């Protein structure tokens, strides 16, 4: 065990996550043979195989699965030691790994990045766009410092900071622009287009319509808001999108926007991070930048 190195642990974590030597080597910025050699040396040091090697992919052995849990804890603790050193600085210099859900990233990220770079030119920003469950997992494993998501996430190990609330709007074909806005009971009877399983925005829309797991046959799934809006423009159905997405998603589709009379469907957007993170003070500063960025975006869309 004395011969195990921190670098080897990072290589092990990358291979356990990617399940493929080539992709893991790319993630670690080393050659595949070098990664393979380091993993083999780890297994020889431990006296056991950590991976079951297949023709196209590798997977953790039983021992590897137990080993992986402890390796992630070790790497997270090491990262937090590095973060602790950064807290002595007035500004958040160095690396910031931030996750964002797909229904926020394309619309708010450009403004956030611009404001962060203006605040701190030395910031090394790494952005990860994916759905909330994956962001929660990567936060827990220490692969992200923070994430911008819809609240609440209700994870006891995470700090939640609410930043702003935004409404959802109804997108329907342009020829329906003069029709009365349906209420949520009427919406349940329409062909409703929603994001596929895993997106929290889907769950929020279903909750507004009071629709649950037993979904009607008319409901269709898409992988992105862009797809849903284009499908509406083609006359396939209607959909809901967050207000921040209106300007981007409706500019090239023959659709109309309607706002509900009440109750208004909405979501609360905020930032989350591990309660143990030494960067909590700096992340609160980042949260304020995100809040201001959302305000700037909102004003730009209403001008």
C-alpha cells in the first residue's frame, strides 16, 4: 500500500467512471498504455484485480467497487485541502468546477461567464452541463465545486442558496396566438411535449398539470427545449419553457408565447455545494454573480 500514489488513485477513479481505457486516458491527459500500466501496478501492489476487462469496456470487480468508494473519499478530501488553501485569498482564484442543468445553461451561462471573468481574470472555469441527478452525484464525489439547479434538491449534505424565481410560459403554434390561454385542466387534454425522463423541468411541468407517472398517450418526449419548440412550430403539440429560454428558442420557430392567468407555473433557481466545502464563502460570492447575471438577462429580454 505504501507504493500507491495520488496520481494512481486519480487514474483509477477515471477508469472506474468511464469504463474504458481510451476515454479514461483522454480524461487524464496521458496515453492509454501509460494508464494501463499504472492500473496494473496498482493491482500488483494490492494483490488483487480491481477491474474485469472485456473486449470493449472494463468494469469494477467486487473488490474494485469497495476500493472505489474509499478512493473517491480520499480524492474529495485532497481536493478540499487544496480548496482550503485557496480560502486565504480574497478572490476565488484558480479552478472553479461548476455544473448547470440543461434548461439553464444555454441561456444564463454566457452572462455568468462574462461576469465571472470580469470579476476575476485568473479564474480557471470548468463547466459541466447535465441533469440534476448526475450533478448531485458528481458534487458528492467531489468532481464539482458547485451546481446551478432548480430547488429544492433536499440533500442533507448540501447547502442550498435560492437565487431567483422565474415563470414558465406556454409555447403553441403561431396560428393559436389569439386563442384563449388554456388552464392546467385543459392542458392535460392537449398533446403536451416535455423533456425526457431525468430532467427536473419535466417533473415541474407535470406537477403544474397535475399529471403523474401514468402519462397520456398524447404526451411526447424530447431531449432539449430546442427540439420541443421546433416540434410545436411544426404543429405537433404545445409545450412549456422557462422564461429565460424564450428569446433563444422562439426566434427561429413559428410559435406564439402565452402566459397563464394563474396559478403561474414557476421554478426557484439556486446554487448548491457540499456543506463540508472550504470554498463556502467564495461560493456565496459566485452565487451573487449568478443572481445578478439572471437579473441582467431578464432586463435585456424585456427592453
